[in-house]
């Protein structure tokens, strides 16, 4: 198992880090992409909750 670059980040043909860098995403957006990409392959509910946490932060940032 590769702990630096695990296989669950390679399922869609482009790795989230490459997508995030290419699209200049901010920290919250970066984590949303990471957690939504891997949730089926790693921590299911935990990753979805992390994704929701960052979505909520992003929404709050836009509202403030």
C-alpha cells in the first residue's frame, strides 16, 4: 500500500491534487474535492461529514 499516493485517489483518471492545482482551488474547495473523491474507497460517512464541514465553511465565508 502506498500511503503517500493511495489508489483511492486514482479512480477517476485525474488525481484530486492535480485537479485542485490546475483549478487554483482554495483550501475549503481543495478538501471538498479530496473527501468527495475518496469517500467510497476509504471512510464513507466520516469523509462525507468532513466534506459537509468544508461545504458549510465555504457557505459561511460567502455569507459573511
